[in-house]
C-alpha cells in the first residue's frame, strides 16, 4: 500500500476521533442533566398568601378595568398587598371555582409559584371562621373517612361529602420561614430605632 493511501487513512482516523470527542463533550453527563432538571424544579417556590378569592371579572371592574363576561369564569386571590394572583383550576384550586363558600372570605393559601408563570397552584387551603380562627379546609366523607379536595361524590362509596374545617397548624417549613422573617423584621426595626454613632451628640 502506498504512502499516499496510508496518509489518507491516517487523516480520516484522526478526523473521526476529533469528531467523536466533540460529540462526547456536547452531550451532557447524566449527573449534569439531573442537576439542570433539579434547578428548574427549584425555581418553583412555595408561598403563604393571605387574602380573598373572587371572580376575576368583578375584581377587575371594581378597579375600573373594563372586562367582559368571559373573565367572570376565572378566579383570583386578591392578596393583602392588592396583587391579583390567578389560581389554577387543578386538583386543589378547582374548589374555588365550584364552591361559593370558599370565595369572598379571608383565606390563607399555601401555593406553588414559578417566575415564568403568573398562575399559582394551590396546595393547602386555610379559611377563617367568624372568630377569626384559622381552619384547615377540605372535603370529607364520613362513611369512608377519606379527604377530598373538590365537590363530587366520594371516590370510594359514591356517597355525599361535606366541607370540613379542622384545627391544624401551618406546615413546619412555613412556620420556620415566618419565624425567620419576624426575626429579620424585628432586627430591622431595632436597628432603625438605634441612633447611629455619628448622631450621638456626646451628652
């Protein structure tokens, strides 16, 4: 075999090896792919929101925004700071579309929110009674002793269910977060109330 042919074969082999290395580098390792997926999931954060759930149409019209009847089918949480937070009609949020007893009253919702999506997914519902006491809220079948989260027949016995209110604390992770926020706020108020050294007149 001539030197020219050997040279061509060698060049071809080297080119294939370089191309293979390039493909290997461009393909993310399983660990890197898992980390990327985890980062995407971490963008969804859990929040505790307080306010009242209302239909979007009336809420907009009350603010002077002209809205047609189609908007009346969407529900939003009007948060304490005035923000309108639309709620997803999924396994938990659907109850606010169905049950008028959950609307137009003070509620606290534990929701999942993402920065790329204005809709909040309801995870846990708390309502407040006439005494202002917070109650965990869901639906309950007295026969089967199972909870449900929207108005429908019991998934087990096909019998009726009822709206249930229970004394139940916030999840521990939220209690810790609220405690940290309170401590930060208290420290901030203390710092603002303490005069700076530059303001001391030496008396």
